[in-house]
């Protein structure tokens, strides 16, 4: 039977889900592993880096350069203990974070780059960073996050007004040199239900007005003393806290409403750039319960004021991950109960991108990748007599493809030819006849856009000459 193909548009979810991958607490985990574990790509993957090029220790990671230093808190080093941004003035894009950014984008996800930055660097440094980011599509840049706190090095190098002014300076340079990049302002917001103003409202009001996206980081429970102490019930000097799901939700929404008031009643996207409940405080079981509780509140709220959250993080050396890093072997993760809960959340229609079927198409067809919230792909209706024993697709080209069937996503690199789709039926077997849809999208194989083209800052294109060969069999080869 000859297969038909239709155009399909992938758009925004009612609430986007992003994922943190690597930080001071854990290493970067490749996107193939994450995709296999979770079964779908995210709207964006959050990568955390720092830029302090005026310091004598630069560009070394500060905890490695000063591994013998006496510190009693994660942020007691001269600059923030993130991976170091190797680009910028006089830098290179052949190293981190760009290697990770390419991995993220070729797997059909946008990049959220969290960058803590010395507020004393010149415009030339910021222009160089903006130029670094131009080929990476609709990137999200979170500049000097948690800016109303006092733990990051950038807050110790100037006043809070200086931090806010630096944000606006960097934002304006981004808009001039990399208009494809959207900026995220992450500040404390409202942290007391009796307050009516955000923390340091006077200093950060202009930044609230200028930024593209508003954000707060909200941990429903957090052990900020990790890894230098242990959270215990009878601790005298507590370095941890636990809040309620309801209060966390309320304060986040109050922050959004106040941001909107500061901005003259005009709304902007509101996200939570770091979200979790720390298992160090709650234990593994309550962690999963609290994460689910917050997401249930999002779904039940008729106002739908919230654009998305970033779960912090995939693999963690402490207890803030879907996996805990194995202390015996850093490349191995130990799955936590919150993993199952999180998978259920991200496979709920409320958190999945919207798919809109279009007209029937003929080949060759030119696919457009704008980003994980705006892409034009191919949709192929398939009929299944029953649960298959074999289901695979074979390509005879070097296309870079993300595909989805029965709710599970797969990646085909330019080098791969045959992709086995059977794992889409292991967790969700068919119990009889079914009509399913195979969807294909084409993010850039290099992870970068061709910015020499007219709309290359925002879109990349890939021509598909013909449908792949699809093999579906409903019995074993030999019975």
C-alpha cells in the first residue's frame, strides 16, 4: 500500500518543559542517553557556564584551579564554580559550551545558556559573546541569574544597581548583534506572601521592562549547604529549608503579576528556570510527590499564566537529579523515584508541543526548523493490525531527523541508516488494531544555522527527497 504524507507544524505546549544538564553539581550528559531515558526531547536544555576573563585564574574551572583552597560554601571561590565559557573575546567556539549546544540542537531542542558574567567586562567582551551565539537559532540567554542573591561572584563586584545596569547593557548588545537570542531575567521576585513588591524593585525595574522573559528560581525544598554539610533534623545552623507546594506556586504567580504591573500591565513569558524539591531534605519519595503537586496546580489553573519550567537537573551528585551520579563511576546514573513521575508529567498533553496537521505533500519536500516551538515536518499515517514484532525505518541519505511514533521520540544522525522503533511499543503496547502517525522533523545536523542565508538567524532547512522505507511486521520471522 502506498503511503501518504502530510505537512505538520510543531508549536508551543500549553506549558513548556526544559531540563538542566550539567552544573556545579553534575556533569553534562549526552542527549542520546537522555532521549532514551525520557522518551521525548525538551523544549530547551539548560547549560550553566561562567565568564570571568579578567581574573588571573581564568579560564580554569575555579574548583579545579584552587582544589586545595579552604572553602566551606559552594560559592566561596573567587568566581562561580561553573564550567567556563571558552568563547568570548579571543576565545574559541570549538570548545564548551558550543560542543554541548550543537548536541542539544541537533537533537531537536533549543538551548538555554545560563551565563554568570563579571559585570566589569567591556562591551567588546559582550559583543564577542553575542557574535558567538548568532548561529544557534532561537537561543535563550539567562544572564547573571538569581541576581538579587548574594552568593554569586558578580554580586560582590558591584552594587545591585550595577548588576541591574549590567543586565540592561548586555541585553541591548544582544538585541543589536544577536537578535535571534531572547534574554531571561532571573531575580528573587516576591518571596513573602505579605509583600506587594519584588525584591530590590527599585534597582531591577528597568531590567524587568527590557528583558524578553521573566523568571524566578523556586526550590520547594533545598539544601544549599551541600556538599559541605549534611541536612539533619537536629542541625543547629540549618543550611536547608522546605516550603509547601501551594506557597511556592502562590509566590511564583505573585511575582509574575508584579512583573506585569512594573511593565505597565503588559505581559511577557514567565518561566521558572530552576525547579525541584531537594531529596536531601524531602527524601526520594516526597520529592516526587511535590514535583507532581506543582504540575497538577499548573494544569488546574484556568489562567494559564505560566510559560514553562526547567527541571534542575538530569543527573546530580547530590539529590537534585532525576538520576544521582554513581560515586564509583561518574558516567553512570542511579534513577530516582522522581524519574518515573517526571516522565509521566512530560508525556501529558498539557506539557507536550502542539502538533497541527496540514495538507498532503509530494516529494521532494523542504523542511523548516525554526526551533522546538516552531518547526515544519512530515506526518505519515500508519495502520497497525496489532502490536508489532518489528517496526523500523531505513533511510538512504545523510539526513538529520527527529521522529515520533506512539508518543516516543527517536533520533537519526546523518551517519545512521536504520532506526528501530520497537521501543515505542514496549511501554505502550497496542491491544488491537490502531492507526498511528509517524512524524519526522529535521533540526540542523551540525547544530548550527547557516546565518549567511536570508533568515538563517531564525531558521534552518533540509530537503527530504523521499520517504524512508518503513518495515512493520506483526509476527516473528520464524514462528
